[in-house]
C-alpha cells in the first residue's frame, strides 16, 4: 500500500491526517489526529494503525539506505547499471518529445541519498511517463479534488452527484491521464464556478470533460 493509499484509508476510518509532498512526488504523513511526526515516523505510525507489516527485505533495504546514504556514511559516486539504464531511457524519452527541463544523474543521486534506491527508481518511472505525455498522479488527484469542491456548491442534487461521478472517473483514469487534458478541464470547471454553480453549466462541463478525455 502506498502512502497516498494509507492516507485515504485512515481518513475513511475517521482519522484526521496531514501530509506533505516530497520533492520526488511521494508523501510523508506529518500529523495524525493532532499528533505531529517528523521524518518517516508518521508513515510508520500509519502502517501500525492500519495493521500493515513490512517485509524483512523492505526493512533491511530501508535500514541500508539510511545507514549508507541518509546519514552520510557513504557518498554516491556512481549509479548502478540498472539505474543508469532507466535514466538513459528517461532522457531519450524527454529529448524525443521535446520536454522542457532535464533529468540528470545528479538528480537521481540526490533522490537516492534522501529517499533510497527504490524511491529513486520510482521517481525515474514517473518522469518517463511524464515525458510520454501522461500527467503526474498528484496533478490528476488535484484536478479531481477541484471538481469535488465545485460539486459541493451545486444546489441541484442530480447535477452534484454527476459532478462527483465525473471526479471519480478522472481518478479511475489516473494511470492513463494525459498532461494536455489538465488545463483544458480546469478551464471547463472554472466556467462552472463563474456561472454561479448552476446545474446547467455543471452538466455541460461534465459532457465537455468526457469529450476532452476522448481526444
């Protein structure tokens, strides 16, 4: 279970959870029911509350990452063959699709030092998907939440439920959601807000959102 999934699970159980996003796109739980946590202690507490146990292999890997990199006992001078291969693949994808920015070995080493090898590889996988035109998962979630917030202001119950369903469908498409859809759909729902949250504008926004996702 990912940290994001743990946050959702805790909220469903009635816990009040606060979290912050790390530079690699992952999440750290910083507060549960008013109790604040530092580093990864909040994630550990969440696992305990949900009854999630980590495998011995995962625990050993995390300890190795902390001992060798996070505590500064060992500098990362070079990347292993697998990580280099993934990095080169990401760089080719970005160049091919003319994505602005650059992914370098230094970026990856920094992620390894701060979060470990597994998170660094996850970071590279996210960057490759972005280079292929797919939206970051966090941005899809923000969009779904934006539509849900607007739905709460729609007085007509039928239109409100249809808007909530639209947000849910967007989440279902997280793995294949295109980056170019993001701003288009934001603009569509901004129009609902500007209209005063009328049911007519909401239903039109829903139809248009689905049309965008077919393009």
